[in-house]
């Protein structure tokens, strides 16, 4: 089985613009991390429809594929985490002010090197299997970057003109 799923929801939220919804304001990028100063943090929310998968036995691996188009990390690496969202959300209304609770521990940690631009792939098989087997309710994920130093990273969203760079969940 090979499935390539586009997100049914993809949006970022901003602490600096806490009431802005980037889905309705035409944002073409998904941001994570801190931009220029304290209180200027971004987080990205994604959700995929897994209803076509009947059992985790059908899944060998699940990969979240993103394309970085902007990287403000000036040196070293930056740590990022993928956390499980704990409530349903609407990508047309979600803002920093209405941010949802998410898991205390990340489902997946990763690092992004300074200046890296291009494809990045994360193995989230365990999380996807937990959703399919209903161990967890699939409310999607929130991606959180380092928020104590300037480390903004931007990914292409579904609103990007280049569809080959859109976020995707690949299930084998």
C-alpha cells in the first residue's frame, strides 16, 4: 500500500499577531520558531484524514514530508518538535489566542541545520498507527520550534503555488 495524503488542515499561528488567522489571510507559508524577538513565536498545525486506512497492520512506515523555503537559523542547528493536538480545531478560525492544548511530550523531535532549504522527512509511524487504531483521536499535530532564540523556519503550505512542495503524509 502506498498512499500520499495532503493535509485536510494546514495553518500557522503567531504570538505577535495573536488574533490573526493565517488560513483566511492568505498565508502561503507555515512557520515555526521565533522570528525577531521575545513574543514573536510561530507554530504550525496540520491534520490528515486517515479514514481510508482500516488497520495499523496495513502500515509499514508513515512519513511526514515538508519543504523548507525559508530558514532564519544563523548557526548550528535548531530543535523542533511534533506534538499531538488534544482537541478538534478549525483552520479558518484558529489563532494564537485560541490555541489548543497539546501533548506534554513531543511525538517526534528533529533538528534543522542552519540555512538548510529543501525537503525534510520525519518518520511518524508510531503516531499514525495510534490514530488508525484509535489509541489517540486524530486531531492532528502542532509543530513547535525553539522559542527562546531567533530560529524561524518556514515550510510550503497548501496555498503555495508549487504543488510539488506541499506538505504530505506518505504511508507505505
